[in-house]
C-alpha cells in the first residue's frame, strides 16, 4: 500500500489477504486458473458509438451510505434491469465485511448477464493475482484495481493477469499523483484493456469532492477511456461529467436507492449522450 493510505483501505488490504490465503488453502492457484480458463469467455466490454456509457453497480451496503438494499435483494435481477436499460457493464461488490458482497453475487450476475452480452465486473479491494482468477472462474468480464492500495509492481502484475484472463480493468485513481502514476504504468501495459477512473470519494476519509472531476480532468493519460466514479445521482450529473469529457460514469448508491433504477439509468444515458 502506498504511504498515507489508511483506515478503510488498510482494513480491506488486511482482510483481502486473509481471504486469499484461506481460498488458496482450499484450491491452489494452478487449479483455480485451470478451472477459470475452462469456462466460456465472458462477454466483452462494448462502448456505445453514441458516446458516454454507464457502469451500474450492485451492492447491499457501504461504509459511507449504510444499507442500500435488503439481504433479500436478487443481485441477478437488479443487474438484468441495469443491462436492459443500457448499462455497458455491471459492477458487483464482492467484499463481505463492509459491503455485504460475495463471489456468489458475482457468479449469479455474470450468469444472468451472459445471454445479454453485458460483462460483470468484480469490485473489491484486490491485492493478489489469485483474486483475478477467482473473478474469471465465476464468469466476470472485468475487475477493479485501486492504485492507492498497491505499489507499481503489484498494479502491473494484477493488470497483466487480467489481460491474460481476458478481463478488462478499471484502474482507479484518487488524486493527481495517482493519475500520473497511472499514465506511467499504462505506457507499459499496451496489451491490456484498461478504463482509467477517478473516484471523487476519498476512501481514506470517505469524503466526496465532486469538483475533482473538473480540476483533475486534464491529468488523464490520453488514449484510455475515462470514468467518473462516485457522487453522481441524476441526469444532470451525467450531463455534467460527459461535458467535462468523461467517457463513462460508475453509478452505485443512487441506482440502488432508486424506486425505478432502470428508468434513472436510461435518463442518465440520454443526458450524457446529449452533450
């Protein structure tokens, strides 16, 4: 983990390593990888030629927002609603302690989305290549990699493993320094399919600063699709970040809380593409 990262990220790194070691004891990496590559390839991430896309999120709770859905929520049904409304991908929380997620949720979503041709993305605090192959083994088409948790070597290892597994990566930055790191690293990862994201929620303090979308937009490495993450809840928000030049937005809590999440998602897409 990089210097200064703490609180939630530190807890998640420790817990993630413990989960990896427990899983590795049950199934070695070689066996997991063999099982993963034996599965059909997941749907590819396809961005709409009209411009601006959404990654919609399935999560039961979060440290910042609290409970977002009852435990009886059907993740697969929620995801199908997103995909039918036009989501380019569906992000699924698999972290169990703070977010109430699981690999079972990811597996159910990936299975439901496969006939529709929309990939599921594993959203978790990944610290080990083993977790990339876990995602592939349950049918995911993408993974989140958080720069603040990892040194450069670990980032490269995770992104290269994702490329080997045929998964896209959402590489997440929080500030200008991390965007600079991302630019340097991406110059060595030309073979990977990477979306470069900026999260306006600082996972160390959980504070949201949406103005970072504007002030840091110029720090993105050219040539990689850009993603605005967190703090977006309306069609006006989608139009705003699209107008700033973002290619996608990741939307979670607002969709989980919406009485009609598919309708909200469709409205955000229309607004983002009208800019």
